[in-house]
C-alpha cells in the first residue's frame, strides 16, 4: 500500500559506508536550537508533571527484530530523557487502549487504566504537512516495505521506487496504518531510520518513534484501536501541560 505522508528528509536514500541512509538536509542548526529550548522548558516544568521512566525492555523483541536492529545502518543516539518512554498521569477521557498524539509536545500517549498512560517521544510533521483528526488502526505490519507516491517522488529527487523491509527502511520496524471507516488516511505511525530526530517536527506528516518504542507500542495496540491526533495548539506544550498533568487533573 502506498503512503503519501511519510518522513520528508529520510526518504531520499543513498549509499554510504554503513549502508542505505537518509541524508541529513537543511535546517539542522535551527531545529537543534529549537529542540534545546523545548527541552529546557520541559525540564523546568518537570516539578508539576508526574511521570516514571519506563526502562526499555527486550521482552517484545522477536529474534528477527534483534537480528535487524543489530545491523542497523545508523548510529544509536542517546534520546533526551523527556522523550524516552514514561508512565505518566493522564486526565483526558479517551478509553484505555486508545492512542492520542500531541504534535505540539512531540508525544504519543497509549491510554491505560486508572488514569495512566504510556508516553512515547516522537517525530512529527512540519506545520504545513501535519494531519489531525480521529481515526482507527486499520492495518498493522511488522518490518513493512515502502513504495513512495508520485507526490513524494516529485518533491524529492533520488527516491527509489520501492524499499524492502529492514532497518534502512524509513518505515522502520513496525507500522500502524490509520483508517477512517474503510478509507486509508495515508497517515502512519511507524519506526524510523533516523532516531536522532525524535522530539522534532521534520517529517512529511506521519508520526515516527524509535524502532524499539514502535515495537513496544505495536505489541500493546489492538486492531481497530481509536487514534486521536490533536490539532496544533490543542495539546500539551512545555508551558501548557494540558494532557499529562498531575497538578491539574481536571484541565
């Protein structure tokens, strides 16, 4: 199945000494500065946010996952602590099992019982390419392939016609395909071959997690699970914690 809204900078794959990698194009310095500002503000806010770091576990990794990730053609970055997997207090009213994506804060929440959620750091789409709305998980794939659309190939040079499964694939280790009714939204939640961009807004609309986090999320999500993607300015932010707040549970 073709995918229109996919990561923008990592889809032009090229040969390197480490294999197929996405080139790092433009705006890196500006985005790095913005990331520092967001992280500092988030750390200042830490006193009023109740969260527990959830240690990454290999329990959900299958033998194929371990083999693939052992040969990943990218350096494994140190993900900033605010974007690592956490268990957090959660006051919104979505039912357990729902996914809520907050592009403002670069977080994905998997709602749990008893006012809790698992929070994952993500890469989100740039403003002009973002998508919002309510959908459901209509398809799930392990180590998906990727076939770029004509629109993506028009916007970016050097795009291959097809990319097979593996850690070099921009779709990463898992993909959740979002549908509204029987219609594919072309919006995906998936892994990445550029984990260093977690916490930034650089994709062509889709939501990216580290491969380890997307494997964990995939193991917990059910087919048909509701997915809520908040519009800009409707979710959390470093200065307006409206999603996962311990101090103001009724906001």
